[in-house]
C-alpha cells in the first residue's frame, strides 16, 4: 500500500505523516509513505485542494487535517478493500 500526504511542509502535516506511520505499524500493514510538497507534483496527481491524502492513488481526504481516528479508519478500510 502506498500512502501519500500532499501539501506544504508544515508541522500539522508532518504530524499527520507520523500518525500515519504509527497506524500502519499498529495494523501490521506494509506501507510506503510519501510526503509530496512540491506544487507541480501535487497538481500532477490531479489534486487541487490541500492537504490531501491518497492511498494507492485514490484520494481519500482533502481540505483538512485528518484526525488520528479518521486516518485509522480510512487506512483500515483501504487495507480491507485491497485484500
């Protein structure tokens, strides 16, 4: 599973990336986590509102910092769908 967090290099998004890694570890998922901060790279993915989270190229959240609970639910749902 590839999880991308798109948006500026700021403390809230760094925190969301850390939480995402912790959630993946808790759920025993093999995750490749990437932070995408360059506007060209963000636009190339078709994203026009940041912050945004993509799981395997599918946008699951945009326009707000996701809570730990929301992240965990979305990551778990995506993992279940991939099985």
